């Protein structure tokens, strides 16, 4: 879980590098006992923040009370996306939606088209032997124009090149005083000069690099 101290450093990184839009996900926010402070630090440092949730907090009066305060502070810059798919119980989706409706905050409930295996990117994780759905078959996720300069910051402050969380680029500690945007664009301009047919190819490259296999030619005979 992200600590309050780490969220403070993340906020400093975001402000120093003029990052204006964040997507907060990768775990249920209310499971972190310091969620209010963590989210407040990050949201206060940007212009727009989207928070993804499965709504399982809805039966908890304590969470809803704190969430009401959070919305009163940041309601103009935040929105919520409620997951509704086969990977969650979906027991409290309607209750969570009703809460957001009453609170007057922007929200949406995921549609069936948005929650297929082909459309969901497994943010922060990767399965080397598995499938990435459409991203594995038809090109890299990061080569879609809207994703070319997106990146992942995990709970430890490590920065990954894309939302899969396998291609580690740097840490926020390296850029707390700025300079990230220019360097990241330069890095990407070099990255996109090489044809990478799929996310799985990129994943395998990272695995080979981390296991000392870079520079070797791999021949598969079966």
C-alpha cells in the first residue's frame, strides 16, 4: 500500500513535472487505512483525477462519511468509475452508484463492452506466458496515440513505461525537481523507432533482460 509519505513525494513529482491528469487504481482505495490522506495529497496536485472502485465500501457508514468529506473538498476535479465485471462480486455497485448520485459527483458504471478481456489492460501486472488479449495480437498498448506518453507510478514510487508495470523506467525520486517530461519524450522517441509487434514481445524482452539473457539469440524448435 502507498504510504502517506510516498503520496507526498508523488504529489511533489506530479506538480514539479506539470502532470495534470491521473488515473487512481490498482487496488481498492478504502483498503488502505490512510486512503483519505493518500488520495488527498495526489488529487490536490493535479487538475483531473479519475478513481476506479468496485464499490464494496458502500455498506460502510464510516467510509461513506469520509468519502463525503473527500468529495466536498475535491468534487470539481474528480470522477469515479465503478467496475462491474466478472472479476468482481458486483454486490454493491448499485448502492455505490446511488451514493455518488446523491453526492452530486461525476461517476460511471462500466458497460459490458468496457469489461471484456480484450478491452481491460491488467494495470500493474503482466503474465509472461499468458495472453494480453487484443493488445497481444494487434500491436503494443503504448503505440496507440492516446497511450504513447502514459506511464505507471506504483505504490513504491517506481515509474513504469506503461500500465502493464513490467518495463521499469525510473523512480519519482529522480525527478522531484522536474525534468521528467523532456527526458521521457526523448526516451519514447527512441523507443518508437523500433518495431515491437506486441505487448508480449516487450514483456519477453524485459524478462530476458532481467534474467541475463539479453544479447543472446533464442531459437525455438517446437
